[in-house]
C-alpha cells in the first residue's frame, strides 16, 4: 500500500517519532488486549504497590475483548472498543512505559498530553470490523485475569494489522484534523 508504514513491536522511540496523525500503519508483533475490567484491576494492583502481570515497557495495548474462537480458528472477532473508557487509567500506564494503544474514538485532552509527554502513540482500528481484524492475528493466549472471560488479558501475535495514527507525539489528533480536512463551511 502506497504511503503506508510497516512497524513492529515492541515500539521504539525512533519509530514513534516518525509517525504522524493520519499515517496508515501495518503493525506486526506482540500486543496485549485489555479492556475496562482489566484496567481497573491494573490500578488496584498498582495501588497496593504490586507488580502487573505484564511488563509495559515498549508494549501496545489493544482495547479489545475477543469473542470465543470458532472451531479451527485462532481467535473469534476482535474489534476495538471505545477507548475513552480507559482514559482515566491511561496516563498512569503511559508513565510506566506503555508505548501504544489501539482502539476507536477520540481520547481526552489529558490522555493526549500524556501521549506527547511519554512519547507514545494511539492507533485507531476500524470499528465494526472485528471478524476482519481477527484475520491479522496469528496466535492468541490468555496471560492474565482469566476469570474476566473475554476481558481477560490476551497476548496476541499480529501480522500487518491495518491501523491509522490517531494521536501522535506532536499533539496531532485525527479526530480534529480529519474533520477539518473535509469540512465544507
């Protein structure tokens, strides 16, 4: 695909510095899923000065709760959930080394500032395309909080998962610039 960028996890600052809002990205490597319940549990662990079940440095969290795997498939549908539901937890995780997030929808001003301050990136995935996105997952296993069912933390290996840069380290916001680009009046 013309003008697309192929990147791999774990994310490095040098790679993140070259990403701009609106860039088409194909992401490969290890990512972790985590939704509301897992994020709440992360905070409870951190508040007790405990250790998280995954290391965050350089990692990407996909705001997703996969559906059960159909027979013969690696994973069920795995589309993004609304990212703003994780906004109250995100700055803390970014300060611990989290480098990327994948979801859908606009992020709060506080999260956008934390993305800039911590040299991170927020990717948008196509909402409503969970079955299609599952085709980019080459392996899946639960690594923490199995009792949460689909909200458990899964470690996924993805190959060329199609994404867009929604927030970059330069303060760009696709949910603002995208609207401005096509505004008629």
